[in-house]
């Protein structure tokens, strides 16, 4: 039986090696690659030209205008006639901005629906946005070069470099509401990044996506996608520009990579950290899809919803969603039938199968308990860090726990279940998981359904005395579970951080149940040796995780510094959203920090606060342009202005539920969504304008009582006096998202 044991080890080792290779992505092509191919070398050169100065370029900044001009100039050099569509728009979260979307068009041979490729060219204020989304812009520009020299295809391809995505998807809102192309676009391909490396995932699509997934399966050489990503993502409060286009009735696909999330929205999202492998994979995927969509009949599409997944990026396997429940129930019935046939020959087989089911369930429960204990232990050390600097020990311990629990219990249950019972328990357990996910979360059913079918058929073959067929099916199930679940378990950490260790460990544990019947046949001494070795490795891995520093210069803590100036009280203070006990040591030592709630309109925003000498900064102004009273109503037009030329101005209204409608720059921003209200204290409304524009606010209130409000202006910088506190962050902490800001506030009543 030694060959069986060695085969298990070989399958696991090869599967893990393929998982690591799968995560690396394709070899990047050099700048000298053939002109009809996407080249990461050329795209990297474009990216360097766009943001080589390393400056953040949020909407409304001077650096932002420079990036816009570079995109326009490059499109012109490629032979396009780009248009800059200027407009003003607001998001569903009441954030508004003046935007400048850049549009170029690859003509089609037919005057019909259009395909649109989208990337946003603004960045957050904390970093240069090389991956998010400078890489997306570079991908589109390299694709624009390829499409410009290829034969004309059926459908026009619109290249949209949209603005103010980081401000709240405002450029996409403007395009949908105001662009002449909005009505012609039928299909959208959005290009994004969450991190600075990783495979190019197609993680989001639209209802009725069958024709799009079929197109990907046919034309994308190295697909990375799974319906579980779409299933989960549509339940999360996350957005990209694609959200706006979906709401407008467009179909399409959303691509992104999501590795090294610690770099995301920080100064580390720069040219040095952007992966050329990721650029190559993203470019290959988007170019293949763009070519296929440009040639497709967009007026006659085969709609329907699918379950799909990639098998180590070699191909996409898919079936209609409606098949999932019958297939899963079929697998469960086959597994149950095998037990019933066995019962006719030996009534004790039912007892063995029941013991096997108990083993399967117990393995997952103990596996889950073990990895939760590990996570609690690691979190005691890492605190709020979702992606600590050295996660290898924690990840390794979680995966090893996934091996330990089923192996350990298999030996104990062997006397009650025998090898037959363990195999039957695995078949029934996998089938039950397939039925549950097919019913409640159909996009996730592929994780269990194919393996469940193979295990069930293996059990039926074995009881029917087709031993060779049973063995082939069993090994196919083992190999398939490794090929499907290992890459997914590996990806989960990049997606959600340490909390993913629970799911990753359980997935590894599930894989282990497919071959633990083999392990149960080992001599007790050999099994005990393996268990002891696994336990020692778990302790060492967990210990390593506990001894490593939580943050490092390459994986830093996110620490924003806010200077808040109260113009009315003539006071100023430093603020940071990091708890005072978690501040970098030098920052903690240089000031007396206390907990405060400096923004009463935010429901649960607790900040660390420290007083600082007052700075003389011009306060923002809110002038009443006009006022009209009606029956039970009051209409106000306000004009807000930043006396110091700040990029952003906010109106925080303590309306106590009396605000009926709000228009900013003529754009209706009410009624507000539930997500908007989730972050705000009841009775408060927050309206934001980005980009430094002076805009009119038209507000209608119920009743005639006076309204209290706080006007703030916000600039993405700190005064020279902040140099000492900014330096105290040290090399293992950086600003993120909006970065370091100065806020001047002024209370008003109208």
C-alpha cells in the first residue's frame, strides 16, 4: 500500500506547487513583442509616462490635470481623436465633483450597439495610484494601440478613461447621465486593481451572463474566474465604476487583481511595486474579451445564469444554475444508493457509513475550532491589522490544521467506520455540502458538486465490485479537489485578510477528507508520527507568526494624520483614526492622546485626539443666496466657498430628519440610499463637493425652524508645523486613502 501513501503526498505536493504557479500569472512580454500582442513591457512604459512623477492625482488637483493631458496626447499619437467630456455629477453617497471624462472610439463596421472598455485615471490623495488605476489606463492605451492597427470589427469600441472614481464613482455617474455614447453602449468591460499584484480575476458580471461567460471560455487563453466571487461580491457593500453601469442596465465583465492589498491606496501603490506579470495577465484577458465582443452579435445574445470556475487557469467549466440542485441531489442519491446496496449484503455497512458521516462532521467542527483558536491567538498579536507584514506563519498553521483534524480523527474513527465508512462519510458529506450551496448559494456549488459526484460514483462502483473504476474515480476526486480548492483557499487571504484563514483551513480540511480513508489504513505508529509532526509544525508556524513584527516598511500600518481647526473656538487638534494604544511608538510618545468623537455626524467614528497650537487659516463660508418660505416648507440656496482654496468642501446639516430634497450644482442627490444613512448619526446629513469648485446647494426643509450646520473645507496636505508629527510615524506607517489632511470648520445657523 506504500504506493497509495506516496501518491497522496505527490498529489498534494503537485497541487500546492501548481497553486503557487497559478498565483504568479503569465510571463510578461517585452516591449519588443509583436505588434498584434499585448505587451506588459510596453504597458509599463506607458504607465511610467503617465505617473512617473509619483504624484497623487485626486480629482481637481494640478497633477490630475497633467495625467489627463498625457492620456489625451497619447491617444492622439495613436491616431485617435479623443474628446474630453466635462460635466458635474454626484454619487448616491452625496459626493459631487466636476469631472472630465476622456473618450476615444475604435470605429465598427455596423451602426449598432457599442462595447466599452473602462478605467479611471484619478487616484486617491495618499498615493500615485500606479495599480489603482494607472495600470488599468495603461492596459487600455496598449489595447488602443493594438485595435488601431487591426481590421475593423463589427461593433465600435468606446475607450472611456473616466474621472473621480475614487471620489465616489462620480465620473461614471456623469457618463451615464450626460454622454451621447451612454445610450449606445451595450456591454462594459471594467478594468480595476485592489493591490499591486496577483492574477487578473473576472470577479463580477451581470444577470443573464451566459453569453459573456461562454465568450470568455472560448476566447480567453488564461481565465481566472469563479461564480463564487460574483455570488459573494454582489452581497458586499463594495463598488467600482461597474456598479454605476450595471444600475444603468449595461451588461459586462469586471476584471481586477487583488494581491499585496497592504499597498492598496497608499504611497506604495507606485511603479516599483506594480507587477508586470499582473499587467500582462490583465492585458491579455481584456484584449481577448474586447476583440470577441467587438466581433459579436450584440443584438442577439443567449442569456441565462451559469455556475462556472476555472481549472488552474487552463479552461472555464460551466453549467446552467438551474442544474445545480438536481445534480447535487443526484450525487447525494448516488451516495445513499451505494449504502443501501451495501446494506443488502452486510447490514453493518449502514453503521459504518453513519460513523463515517460523524467523522466527516467532527473533522470540520474540530478543524473550525482549531483555526478559530489560532486566529484569536494571532489577532492578540496583530490587533487590527487585517494583512500583517509576515502572514506566512499564520497561513501555514491554518493549512496544517486543515490536515491535522481529519487525519487525527480518521485514525480514531477507523475502528468504528473502517475504510469503507470513511469513504462513504466523505461522499455523503461532500454531497450534503453540494446540496446546501446549490440551494442557498448556487454560485458556490462548484466547490463541492464535481468532487461530490466523483466520490459518490466511486462508492457505488466499489460496492458494485468495480474496484478499478472505483479507484480511478476516487483519485480523480482527490486530484480535482486539490486543483479546485487549493487555489481558492490561497486567494482568500489576499481578498479579505486574516479572517479568511478560517475558510482556507476548512477548505484544506475538506480536501483532506477525500484521501483520509487511505491514511486510516496506515500503521498506528506511522499515523502517530505524522500527527506529531503536523502538531509540531503548527506550533512552530503559529509561534513564528507571534514573534514577527506586525508592520514593516514593505507592509506598513495605515496612519492618517488630520489637523482639525475650529475657526469658531479658535482651537486646533491632531486627529487619527488609529486607537491611541496602537499608534506608532514615536507618535504615541510625542503628544498626549485621548479618545474623542470630533465628527458628530459620523455614527461610530472614534478618533485619537491631541491639542496643538491654533493656526490662522481662513474659514470656509456659506452664503445664503436666496430663501423662500412656503406652506410648511423652507427653500434655501447656499453657496459654499473655501477661503484658502481647499480641494473639498463639506456641508454637514443637523436637519433632524427635516431635509426633504437636496440638489448640488443642479444634481438631485436625494433620496439617500440605505448605505448612505448607515454611516451617519440619525438626524445628520452630509453633502460633499470634491475638486475645489464653488457650487450652489439647493435645499428644501420641512418646517420653518432654524437649521444648524457645520461647513468644513479639506485640503490634502498638512502645514509645515506638522513635519515633526508626520515624521514620527516612522518607516513602518504610511497615510492611506484620503491621506493626511487639514480640515477647517465653521458652524452656521440658517
